């Protein structure tokens, strides 16, 4: 079996999961590390928030 990967695999293999918490409803959700600093839409209440300010340590 060959060790081939999907196109784009190399650029994504260093990503990690980050937990952020919605400031409006408090729901936690996972995003990828490349999404930090971007607006995130809450899956619970649909509000938009800054992922950097809402990271769960």
C-alpha cells in the first residue's frame, strides 16, 4: 500500500483543535488553530464572536 495523502494534506497536518466559548450563551465548541483570530458563529445561538478573546484554556 502506498503512503499517499489527499491534496493539501501537508498544509493541514500541523493544525490543532482549540476550544472556544460563546460569550453570549456559554456553549463551548471546537475550532481549528488556523481559525483563531477570525469571527466564529456559535452553533448554539448563532451569534458571531472573536475566537481569540473566547479561547478556553
